C-alpha cells in the first residue's frame, strides 16, 4: 500500500492480482463467507490462463465489497492486525457483510450508528476507493503539480501525443501512453501487473490493464476508472468514468483497494 500525501488513505500499488484474489477467496470460503458464484468468481486476467500476477477480472461490484471485508479479516488472521471491516449489514456495525446475498442497505462503519455516507467512515479496513480518491492517486505528482485530466496516469503528455513531450513529472525519463498503459493499441490481453512504468506516486496500471471499481453510485450504476486492455487511448484519460451495473462483470474489470491510515 502507498500513502497518498496530504490525504488520509493508502492505495494498493497494483491492481489486485489473481494470486491475491484467490488466496483471500479460499480463506473466506473456509471462514463463513459466501459468493453468489464462488466457483467462477474471479478470472486469471483476460483469458483465464497465464500468470497469477495478472489482474483478477470478471469481478462484480458486489463481489468486490465482500472480498474487501474478507481481505480485512484475512490480514487480521494472518498478521494480527486489528483493522475493522468497513461494510456492515446492520446500523450498529455488529455483522460485517460476509455474503453477496445480504447486501441490501450497506452500512459503513462510522462514529455514529446507521452511517451510509462514505465521507463519514472511521474503520481502517480495506475498501473500494471513492472516485475522487482514485482520481487523487492517479493525478498526484508532488502536491503542487498534478497530471492533467487528459493525460494517461504516469505519462508525460496527453493521451494522443506520440512525440515531442518533456519530462513533465520529473522522474528522469519521458513516458508516453505506450510506456505506462496496457491497452488496445499495444496489447491483445491483460499483462502482469507492474509490466509498464508507474506514475510519480509509484502506482502501476492506474491507466489501462483493467478498469477498477470505485464505491460511488451514479443512478443505478457504479463508477469504474482507468480504462482497460480493450480500451482506446482516449478512454485511458484520468478524467474518464465508465458506469457499470453492480451485478455485471467483464474480462476487463478488476479492483484496487484502499485503506484509511
């Protein structure tokens, strides 16, 4: 996890790999968790074969919510942490969400009972980022300078520039979209995480490889950010939002958790 300067949260350095997803899922199923389609929840990259270090795909938003709670308890069981789960079935925060079938009103652990506002959470367990948190991490350079919204995260020029750029983020080299993102023009599939160069904060694949679920709601849809391996370059712009129904999954949708410090 990498801390976002001047903010109160950490964000995973990479998208969740199939290796991590599978390890936590296996532990969760043995410890009271249930998923609607556990046998087929989570695919190894875009094809279902290849490296365990490819991002997990075919994750529904509901799966991601339950898995984030499982990740919190998995770390507590393995490492002795005392992080509290973020998502609960009841307003008194007694029962963490352990099943995709009991996500109705989703309560978010907070100082007051019955909290449903992500801005008022207090738990330090793993969760999905808000769209704004994702954006902060994608654009951050040094606290004064930020990648413009029409850039690919980590690139030194706009998504459509192929020459003539300078070292915009001051990391010692000049990166274009092809250098930082796995997408339609340079790949026919997902790639291992960290196969491209990171952004200035040290985050890999913030643009490209797979779209990443965020917590936010837009009508009946949920936000995904960042673009994926099937995306055109213009869809990799930091500002791009793509709205997906929470019960849908695809071979170019995964996740990247955050945690309150």
